[in-house]
C-alpha cells in the first residue's frame, strides 16, 4: 500500500471507517456487549486475547472488505498482533483491501474549562515509527468537549493540531477527534465554537498538508460543510457518540460528504454465541446499513 493509494481510497469516501479501537476501560464493556462476561477470562492479558479474537472474527468476515469498509482504526495491541500469522495492518490491506489506522491517545485528563484534553504521550515518536513500519496509514487521537467553553475548546483544538503536526512529521495521516458529548444542553453552541477554532487552524496549515477530522454528528444537518469542503481536509468522519446504529445512520445520511467511523454502532447485535453464518449475516447487515448512510450524502 502506498500513501497515495490509501489517500485515494479514503478521500473518495465510498464507504466508511470501522473503529475497532476499544482499549483499557472500554474493553470489558465491548466484550459484555459481545456476550463475553468478566467471568469468562482472568486478567488483562486474557481480556485482550478475547477482544483480539472478536476483532479478528470481524476482520475475517466475508462482509468486511474495502468495497464498503474503506478503513479500520486499530488499538495498539491489535496492531502488534497477527491474524492468521500476518501482522494485522498488513492483513487488513493485503487480504481485505482496508486502510489501517492506529489509535494513539493514552486517555483523557480530568475535565477543565469544560473539556478533557489528551494525556501526555511521551513515547509517541517511537509508536509512530513502529506503526509506519507495520504499514499503518494514519492515526486517531480523541479528546472530549463537555461544554461550550471558548477557552477550553481553543485548548482542545490547539492540542489536536499539535499532535497532528507530530503525526504528519512521521509520514502518517492524522485523524483529529475533538468529540462533543451528544447529551450536553449547549451542544449547538459548542459545535459553533469548535468549527471556528478548527477552521482557524486549518487555514494556517501548509498548502501541502491534509488532515482528517472525526466529529460528533452535528445538531444541524450539514453544519460541518465548511470543514467537508476545506482544501486541507482529506475527509470528515463521524462517530456515533452513543446513538443507536439506526439513529446514527439516519443523521449521517442527511450530512453531505461525511462518512461513518462507528465503533459500538458497528458491533451492535454481534455475539460470541452466534454461529459463523449468523455472525456474518449480522455484520453484513450492519455494514450495508452504515455504508448506505455514508454514501447517501
């Protein structure tokens, strides 16, 4: 895979990005939703073995191909593991035609000024070099907006773009993810501040630089059109943010130029107890619905 091949596949947006990057505290919940309770494993190593088996089953499904799934975001341990003896990122591209990304953030700081910044990433350069060597195309880093606080949102966007600069310097494509919590009462105001801060930083990027943006589905349809159309943006993708898959798909379909990057909404309805035929059928239906919503606009 060359960077231009990957950029072309993502940029055309003829599909969506699967977020297979649950880590740390979110892993037990993901496993419970998959029908694997805590008494089925003992210790962190066994837990990660279970989640890798789940992700491998998804990736190896006949429904999971680059025809509809243009990219996939991996957790670091998933990147470092194999599927059928092949490194996961290599397997994604060579066997499934799916562009691999890597989640790089190490979690969130405590809330201040209505936002949660990313924790420090002192070993980021080494991680980026390893990801590049393993065939990863880009990265994703998440922080969270919990209020329409101008000071906090300015800080969160500045941090996202600073990390994006570091990622770009390593030869990778950054996905910047300043998530707006969907349940806050001042979500429209937070989105307005966020968009203005992002536009300010996009306008300051070098002419040959592009980034991707992963954003909560907007309150007002097509509110993020200025970001979708910006020449420094390769693609805007949306997280489901707690919406059910049907609800997220309905909103997404109304927003031109934005594709999905769903996690829980993608795996909704999948179970370890399903036969392979049942699992593949359920995953195929989920992929079909998310793909349709992603290309509708």
